[in-house]
């Protein structure tokens, strides 16, 4: 049995949890090394304190689950079958027809599936498994870090491809298409979210939608993109100038860059997570742009592009070696445009290291 499942079992013993039902693709992948999207079909890993765990998935995917290396029982079912009946049989064969306490992903499991689970297990007390899974996943091991370094390098390449595509009159969607085409050629498994390319005033929308806007001189160009490699995500934002910037644009850019570098410099083990946001936010507020920085400093990064922890100023948690997250301050001024600079960051024994490496000094593209 793998180390990660054993860690979950140890927690279950401490909390007197008799069974854990893990069904989200990300947490299943973390515990089994099997990554898939079952769409509306049920998929679940069932873990017990001592008894053999089992994994249930659509029958068409059992072969892949075995190939991924899951060593315990794998149960497949067809579209015409009721998976919870197979789950009931597996519980019964383990003498677990009635249990008193179970853990589920309370924020992710649908009400109807909760009801089915309660029906076949004797209506146990339910507790959340999310916090424990977050605790396990937040610290990356050497293998995970190596994969994330590859994903970050491809994200760097995506920005490079986007910058190379810039020319007067090209549209946001044209640049976006070129980025994704080049990344697919380089072996990107998928994009980790919808790629963002925004020109001019549209760069002042933190989550704007690329369209048919045409590039012209004097525009900020904001790229926000990420790729999936080996099941792990990257996420980078860079902003460049097309043509010469005016004084206001230069000031905005330098403010964001100063804030990003200060937060990165402050990141090290045992530092309060929320203090990074406060440091960056303080610099932006002092420059007069506080009202134009509407979001948190960043977010955890790994199997999900947004995962635990939240890098908000309210977070009292402490940074730990092996954590990976983004630092991405931004300033978005209506009718002027916006700047965001984002790196993927790894906490090391004595500080932090940016996994993304595309240059951050203001680039002027003529």
C-alpha cells in the first residue's frame, strides 16, 4: 500500500473514522496515481483503517487504473449498472455493512451521492476529509517538484510564443491560438485554465475574456496562462508594452514589479502567509493604487491550478518548506489598462524559488 494512503489511514485512526470516500479526480490521482475525468460517472476510492481499500470506476477505465499502479481491488461497472450496489457489496465483503463514522469530501460530493452512501453504510456520522487532503497535498515531494518545474518551463515558453506573435493589428484570439498551438507541439498535456491574452484597456479586467480586439501601439499586453504536465499545473502572468509606454504606464508597471519582488523576497519557512499579501498590498497602496488591486496575492498550486492555501492577507497559516503557490499582485486602472506579474513559487529551506523564469523587467515590443 502506498505511503499517501497510509498517511490517510493514520489520520483515520486518530479521528476514529472507519471509512473514507474520496472521489474528486485530483484527490484520487494524489492517492492512486490514476488521473482521469469520469464526467458524470461515479469514481471513488474507499479507504479503511485496516481493511484493504478498493477503487471503483467506469469499467472502460479499469485497465488504465491498473496501469497507473493501484495495487488493491479495482471494481468496474457498466453504464447500465448501479455503482452503489457494487460499493455496498464491497463494504459487505469487508464486514463493514454498518459504520459509525465516515469521511467524505464534503465540499465536493453531491447531495444525491451522500444519500446513497448513507443508505448503504447505515447512516454514519460524516466528517470532512478536505482538510486532511489539503494538509497532505500542500507539501510537495521531490517528484512533484520536478514535474512542476517542467510545467513552469512550458508556461515560460507560452509567454515567449505570445510575445513573438505580437504585431500591429493582430487580435487577442489570434495570439491565444498561436500560444496554445506552440505549447501543444512542445508536449503540454492541456492548458490548466482558459488562456488569457488582453490588449490595451482590456488588460484592466483582472479576468477579462479575449476577443477580436486588435493590437495597437501604446497597448499593455497581458498574458495569463498555464499548462498541465504529468497531472500538475503551472500558472504565469506577464505584461509587456507594445510600443513606448507613457509615464502612467511605466509607474503602474514598476509599482507591480516592486510589490511582486518584495513578496517573493519575504517568502520563507515560518513566515505568516497573510504577511506576503500585506507586503505587496502596502507597496501598491503607497503608490496610490490600493483601490485597483482587488484580489488576493495568490493561491496554492499543484494538481489543481487553484488549491490550498489561499494567499490572502487574512491567512494566519505559516509557510512551510515544500509549499508551492503563486505570487501575483496586479493593478487594473479603468481606461488605462492593467499590469499583473505572476510567478509560481516553491518554499525552500532558507527562502523561496520562482519556478517560472520569464523576464519580469518591462519589455517594450516595437
